[in-house]
C-alpha cells in the first residue's frame, strides 16, 4: 500500500498529469493499493477506482467515480463541481 497526501498540490496541470500517470504506473507495476488524499478532482477522477468523500469527520460518499458523478447529494455535487453554496456566499456579505 502506498499513501499519497495531496500529490499534485501547487503543480501546473501538465506536472499534475505526470504525477497521476506515475501513480497509475506504480499501482500496475508493483501491484499495490494506492490511497490518495486530494482535493484535486481532475486527479481523483483520473486515478481512482473508488472514491470516499469525508465531511466533518464522517463518510459522506463511498463509491466509484461514476457513482459520485451521478450523486444527487447537494454537498457531493458542490464538492466535485468546486462551486460555493449560496449560504457560504451570503456569509461573506458585509
């Protein structure tokens, strides 16, 4: 098992994809399980065969990339789209 903690943070899209390809290559060649902690949804969708979304210390979603794309849970949808909720934006008003 290999654990990666935010492996693409701060990288440009090209370097991020190189890291993603390296993770996939290591999984295949070493026949290991990879656990990747990331907020980079492009990377997550490229390398994952299972995704878990944690919210406030609890599992909010557990399934395949296709299942998370089809989720109707508003919080899950908001997270994968990277959009702010209306309530979050109102909290910014002065």
